[in-house]
C-alpha cells in the first residue's frame, strides 16, 4: 500500500547530510516539524519549519530532557490510517498526522570512548529518540522512519525517484534498519552498566556491516561487523576476505606482545616465522628464514616503519597482506607494484579483552589470554642463562599464539621450529625439530616452549638429544618431577610458569 509523505518530524544530533533531505521535502510541499538545534539548522536554510511546541503545546523542559514525549506527537505517529477508531480519536483531539520521522540517537558509544565522566555519559542515554523510532517503526504500515545519517542517501533517492510516495516494502525495510539501530544502542548501554550487574543474557552488537567476497570457502556467504577503519588505513590491494581477517586478527594479537623491532609471518592463524632484531630489515630476514616455505601467501606484520630496503626484500616474496605502523614513500611505490597485494597501515595496537565462540546451540565467552606467566620458577639444578632467559620469554609468547598442542623452538629471539595442532605433544616436538633441520638451523643452544605440561619426560629427552638446553612450560602434571629430574641429570635449565596457554 502506497503512502504520500505530507508531514515530517526531524530531530537529529548529527546535521551533516541533512540539508539535501530537507530541501527535497520542502520542494515536495511537506510540512516539517522540528526541535531545538535541528529547528535552527532548518530555518538557517530559509526553509519553513514548525517547532514541536505547535503540536505539544509545551516547551522543552528539564534542560531538554523532555521535548517530544507527548500524546499528540505519538498519536500522530502511531495512528493507523485505515482504523476507524484511530481516525475518530485523531479528529476528536486535533492530532496532526506525522508521515515521516527522521531521528538519530545521542552519541552514547562515542561519549563512553571519550570520557569517564559518568554524568556526561548518562546524559547521552537517549529517551525520546528511541521512543520516536520505535513508534514509527511499529507503524511502518503508514509511517516512514530514518534512524541514522547512514540511511540519508537511501531516503533521498526514494524521495527523488518516487516524489515522496512510499511503498509498504520501502517503509518496512526502513523500519527494520531503525529497529537494528535501537537494538545496537541498547546493547551499548547495557554493556556500560554490565560491570555492576550479573547479566543473564549474552549481548553483543557491532555496527558497520562489511559484505565479504565469501566465507572460509567460496560457497559460504560472509560479512564482517566492526570498525576496520578505526584500526587500519588500507593503502593498496583488493577487498579483504574472511580468511584474511582471521589471519589479520592473529597477526595483530602476536605483534602487540613485542615492544622491540619485530616481524611476524602468519599462515592459517599460526605464526610460522617471527624474530626480534635491531631494525625492520633484519627482523624480516630472520622471520622469513624460520620457514620460507610456509611464508608463501602469508600475512606479514611488523611494529616498525617499512623502509625502502625492507620493501625491496619483502617484494621478492608472494604474500597476501603486509601490515605496518607506516610506510616510507619509496617503500609504498615498490610494494604497490602488484595491485592485488593488500597493504595496511595499523593505526593502533590491538589485543582483545574478551573472546567469543559459537558452540552447540549457544556461545562461549572467555577473557582473552593476556597473561604470559604467573611465576618464574627455575626448577632444575642449573638456572637459565641471561641469553636463555630472553629466548625463553620470547618462546613462551610465541607458543601462546600457536594452536595446541604447541611447541616453539627459539634461538637468538628467532623462531626456528614449531609444531602445532597435533594430537600429541611429542608429535608437535618432532614436527618442530624436523622444521628446524629442514631449513638448516643448528638446535644446539636453542630453547623450547610448550603451551601445556609434559605428561612424561619423553619431550625433554627428545629435546636434549636435539641439542636444546633450556625448557619453559606451565607445569602441573602429576609426573612433573620426571621431566625435572631429567633436566637436572642432563644440565638443562627448566622454567615452570604456572600458566597454561591452550589455543583450541
């Protein structure tokens, strides 16, 4: 059923993009009602605008907290045009029909991000706006609602192409988007108050939908909800895919752990190469040397600026994505030589506070694994040397970012072998040793990290035979002493951290 827009209520916080809408409504002969700053904005355009007081008979009160919450306003929105009783009520009380509601919501999320002043935050909890949006959305059979400036372009196209006449499909579509805006807003408010409550429900809402080419596989549809622009500036390349984003998340998490010049290479969410060096070029060379085969087609990340020298060397490898804090002009020129290669400039460090996973018919929620070790217990007769300690610290972090069961072999702050995703820890160790040997690394003097305890002493035995001199693991096995005694007997250092790092 088509409806013609004859009257509109406009009350918005953000005025950008509104002018063209207002001018078109005026051109179509629509009567405009408005409030406060929006009313002043419209009048400055020399467009007639009636204050909402003409409908309510009351001025704004309580410092602007109450402006539109009135029977005559909501009666004009909720009155059903095809209901005889509603029509009689509207006539008896002289209520003005409202056919279009353009209302956005106070910037609650932005306020929370920018201040800790509770009074300022509470004042940005919108009451009237949410009520107007819900009322107009509920009566989509007769009324159009626009709840965000993101929908202005769609509304303007509708007004221009259809001369102010809307279909039921148009109105229902706009109502669906409006209710989504309200839901997101309510979740943000509930999240702010959640610290003082025990929530019964899992609530999470992300705005800014990005449609992706496909999901993990081409036959799967996929979207990303979130603010990518807040984290990155894309300088080159094709659109990011589902798998790209999963690897980027893993890359950002591991690189955030290191303050010194570091380069990491991610493949299928596992780090396959990582090193700390004195400059970005040397860090890249050492990271790549750890596993040049797996690096092919990977996601690269550094906490440094990519200069020309580094760019020349990186350019020799085929890779999907390179993330850096910045790029020199000449480096960009080199790396942009392949148009599909994705280059991202990271604006700020990222590590999640919480993690979520769909499981069965529900959701698992946990704190992110931000702890590296609870204690530093030198469990063997020989304590780790300063060089070993630095490598053990490095290896423990790297191991945390590998899929379980995980083993990381490190020498001179360079990952030289890793095993991950295996069904037994000894298999992961064998895989790590073979990887190291494959690329010519000498394991004598290297260290080993494990994401969980050793159930037997077979891992430390195999590690010793390979030349490894120090081990770090969380401990906690009933047979910890078997591994400790082996290390004592073979002059190996062993550190027990008390912190497990399973990553399933």
